[in-house]
C-alpha cells in the first residue's frame, strides 16, 4: 500500500552481487520486462565501463538490465527531455524509468502540460544527494585525492563526505562542504536541492536506513508502484522485511541532514542578492547576461521548454536579431515562461558555454514564487501549475493546457 516501507534484496544472485545496495532496482526493472508490465526500461549505464561517461539506454531485453546496476554520481542526464523528445511518437509504449528527484519532477511538470503520457510510465525514483559534472569529478580526484580517476571503482556521498573506493578495496574520503567551497564536488544546483527522496515517483529507492545490510530501502509512493512491488514480491523476485525503528530513524536523520546542508548552500548562494532592491538586482544579473552569446543552449536543454515556435527566435520579431549580447528580454522572457515550474535540475547552467549562473537565478526566483502561488513544481500530477498562456500553434499537442480551459469555465 502507499506509504509502506521495506528493506529489500534481490533474489537473483548475479544481480545481488553486482548491485551496490541489494540490487532491488535492477530486479524490479528485469521483472517488469519479463512479465510484459512494460515494453522497455530507460536507465543509465556506463559507456565502455567509464564511470565518468553515463549514457541513457533503452533496454528491451531483460538480460541487459544488469548492465545498469550500480550508482553513477557523474551522470547528470536530462531524462525528462529525452522522454519528451524521443518518445512523443510512441505514446503507447510503456516504459519503466529510473530517475532522480529532479528528473521525476520534470516528468511530472511535462505530464501536466500533456507533453508526456505519465500513465505509460513507471517512475523508479532513486534517492539523490547530488551529482557531479564528469570533468570536475576527475579533476577533483586527481588534485584532492591524488588518485588516478580511472582507478575508482565506486564513489559515494554520505554523512557530509565524498568517498571514493579503489580497485584494491581501500577508501578515501574528504569533507564535502570543504571540497565544494574549493569549486569541486556537486553541481551548484544539487548543493541547493531540498529533495533527496523522490516521493513524487511511484517507488522511492535508496540506501539510507540500510546500515549493516546490503539492501535497498523502499518506500511505496503510488498505487502503480504498489502493484509492481507486490507482484515482484509474490513472484519471489525480491525479498523484503519491515525496517526496524532504528533504520527508519536513520533514514529520517540523513534526509534532515541533507536538507540542512541544502539550506546552508541556499543561504550562501542567495545572501548577496536577497537584500538588494529592484534596481540593484537587475544590475547584478545584467552583468552576467552581458556574457551571453545567444547560443540558445539554456533553452534547448531545459526540460520544461517545449514550444515548437519559440518566442525568442529572430523571425518572431520579439528579440532583435544579430545583437550580442542579446536584449535583456531574452533571459527575462525565459524566466517568465518557465520560472514558476523550474525544478532546479541545473541542465541550463551545465550547457552554458559562458558559465552564466542561470539555474541560480531560476531557483532563487522560484523560491520566491512558490509561496506566492502556493505551488511546488513537480510534486504531484494533480497539482495544477499557476495560470499561464500558450498559443495552440506553439504547442506539441492539439489541445494544450486542458486544465486551463477547465479553470476558465469554472
């Protein structure tokens, strides 16, 4: 049932050996494929066994699922955008998707706008305390740990530490906050993220609360997740037991600590801005905007941007063409369009060649808009976003924003 908690293990010895925390995610995905619950699995695996090159992979063969076993902290992939762009023409394909909290939230936001048919998706949420950009991770390991990045077999983030494990089984750890103050560690948006357990997914899976066990801590979040979980249990695919009180307390404690660290980074990132008046804020951000080369990478990477005919293109006569840096309305228009639904995934900032802190701006404004509209992006499919407008010819669907039509007639 929704809200049930379990400590879980795979019954497949090969998966159990390969998985870092009980292999339950791999077993659920394999079970869903074998039993035709889904047509495919969308998950992340290493390219050529390179931990710093994670690739999004569509799997239809149950025997290939094991290739995606294990955690990859250096693979901040744009899962929601890929689902929207590449499966738009396959609306009847049922897919099980492994996703971090920001991925799940972006999928839910797109589902509200009828860009994704969420009824055909099973979201297997993975606990997340942050991801690292591959180039930053490799540099950090070389300079701070004095280790060849290629000798790493596993990395972890736990109790405020970034931990690496070498081929010989030895481990090295460093204080995460100190690493990040030096410019290493997690992506900037991940440092500020307040959601580490993806309860907006169908099932939330993680290691917190499993101390002393090679197991996965499972929380059932939806009826869809409940059905998959209990079918897998009945089939003997996974083994479960109720977590002890100590396990639940440990999970709660670690979630609280992650939240406290995110608040610490928010204060650090936003403190220099929050006391500025309107004119001073504009000046603060316009200095960053002046580096913009109008490459459109931020727009193209954003999972929530989906208009076919973008207002920012030159032929729309809204933003002057051939001018660098572009008119200030370029970034302000993007902010007005998707700022209320930003899930702080950081994809926009990751791809910016001029290193403009785009996600910082969007996250800061979203933090102010959220209480104003009483709306948290990506929390639940049935929570309607603030009122917005879109022309039908700009949308990917024939009848965009059905919920707006319902609102307007009520």
